C-alpha cells in the first residue's frame, strides 16, 4: 500500500510520481501479481471437543498452550504387564489413548512433485501410522514418490508440552528450503487420583495388611470403601469425628495420634506447571473431609468444597498436596457416597472449562470382617512376599495359613478386614479352637462405632449382601478362624 506523506506532488521523486500519473491520465495501467505459494496444514483437536473440525477457531488456538490434551499412555491395553507407551505394537484393537492428526496441502492446483514433507515433534509424543500402532510414522516424504499421510496418530509417552510440526520444502541447489511451516501444540498429561485400601490396626500399613492400591476399574464402581470415623484413636475421650456422638457443634478433633481410619490418596498432576491450565480439587458434598496428613493436622477440604492451585508443591512444603488423606465424617446412615474430583481447567473459576478430570467415589463400610489364625499363627508377613499368610510347611506349596489367605483376599477385594492372632480373644484363649460357630465371644480391637457385642459367624464363600449399619450402634460382623491341624485355604 503506497502512503502519501507530503501534500501535493513531490517533484523530487519522479520515479514514483511520473509512472503513477501517466497510468492515471493515459490508462496505461500496470497490474501487480500476487504469487500464492503452496502451503501445508496440520490440524489436531486443539479445542478438545472430541472432533477435528479444521475450523477458524481451531486454527487460531492451535499454537497456544495448552493445545490438544493427550493422556499419558500408561494403561495396559495389550495386557502384557507393561505400560503401553513402552510398547511398539501392533495391537489387535485400536488404542484409544492415541489421538488423530490431520494433514493436507493448500493451493491444490500447484505441482508439488519433487517437494518434500518433513515432520518433527518434541519430546513426550510419538507418531504412528495407525491407531493400532502398526508402524512408527516416517518423518520425511518426497511428494510424488512416497505416499504421504493424510491422517496419523500421536501417542503421549512423557509429560510435557511438545509441538508437532509439518514443513513443506522445495528443492534448492543447496538441498531443500522451507516454503511453509505449520505446527500444533499439545500437552501430554498424567492426571489422576490413586486411592489405597484402609490401614487396619496401624497407624500405618503392614499392621498387618500391606499398602494396597484400589484397582482403577473399581474407583467408580463400587468405589473406595472407608470407615465412618467415630472411634477415639488417640484416647482423649473425644470421638475422632465428633458427629459420631451427636455433638455436631463440638470442634473437629485434629492432630490425632494413632489415627488409622483415613484413606490415603496419591495425587498426580503432570506436567507440574502447564501453560494455560489450573488444577482444581473438589468434593461433591461434606460427607468427607480431606487432609494433607493422616493425623488430621492440616485441612485441605474441610470448610470449603473446592481448592484451586496452579502448581502442586513438592513434598515437604507447607502447601504439600501430593498425598492426601480422606476422612468420612457423616454419621447419617442415609448418606452413602461422596466423590473426590481432580480437574484441569483452562479457567480456574469456570466449571465448564474442565478439559481433563479423575474421580474417586467413596462409600462408608456397613460391615466388618474379623479373622483369627490357627494356634501359633500370626498375621505377620514373615517371609516378605507381600502376603501375611506364610507357609506352615516349606515342603508343601499349598500348605499356608488359610484363614489369613482368605482375610487378605477379602481385604484386597475391598472389605473392611481385621486380622489377629487367636490369643487376642478375651481370656487369652490358646491351644483351642478360637471360635464356636454360632456362639458368642468377646472381641479385642473392634472399633468403628461398634457399641454392642457382635455375633460371630463363619464367613463362607462369596460376598453376601449385608444390610446398612445403624451408625454408632451396631455393625454386622463376620468372623472366621483357622485351625492348627489342617489347611484352611478352601472357602
């Protein structure tokens, strides 16, 4: 665009004014030519709505972080015991963690033969020809000789914010030079909440059960079992949650030595500080409280339902949110669930801006399982194999402490299980059968608001349905015991 910078015609610039005036007066017009070079267009679901629309909006934001969110491919679709991001494929079925990328050329009338398409990507993604990972994608194509891709797939292999770039290049005496470059930004995320089975006598794991993660498939259905925290672990005559004794106006009992009724939750938010994203932790109701340690000395979600933070602090910082502890505080039998949700938002204050999330469902136990070993058997993992049931005869592979085998199987499946040496029964019974089927015995160490003696019954095969417990009054108690003279692995 010419710009007039002086009033009137400037005779000092005849090269500009004379041809221009001549063209205007004589009609000897000179038409400029605009040469449009061919270009390459790479697109991904940059607005994270599930579809590559190749719209003006997607083009506008495709180079702005966070861009397309890609989940770190850490599951095990091929069931080979290893995370998928380390597998080369091919798979029998599509891997749903791989996301499509579209590629095309603009100015399709141009002859692109002999030009080159070069692809590149940052650390954290790998490119594949298909969603089954049939083969890694070649990063260089000669147009007219090679079959260049129109769709390929990106896999998240490491938490980062890598770009995927396409460059259209033409031959040059020195090699190739770029005519046009296009890129899309991605964010490979590992966002998750990992819950663990409850501590037993504690206040730690391996007392007697080892630390056991809740399987991913169980996090939403049935969820994570948790005890109503109505006991008094620190012995201060104040219930660990005061609502258990009907005094909702009493201060929250905190800083509890020996607390063992909270559920540990490991929080993963990677990359640590992603551009354009904010992490939000929230609970769906106040049936649960969330603390940053197991003795309830630092609240995370107690007086509010939402906690916003941009970066998870490293362990040891005052704002440490890497490991959380969840407490069930409602003693209302009608309250049967609460959810803990971790979200990544593009706008911290807008619940509609969630682009990734993970959820844990918590439900209160309505039963308790008590297991006693046989004579001279103890629920301690003496051989360090991760099972508290140890071999009774090293020469017989299947000869284990069967009652403790059953107890650990039930614990791992989600029951509230407590296992004891048989001599903890009232009276210190040793050398005899630790239970009378259908009879009554006293129990040591049974907490969780059990206010009356419980009828002991032999737990048989299968998970039988148990009616909801009345809070702070009675829990259904199933108990079983081993024998010292024969194997009890059979159910």
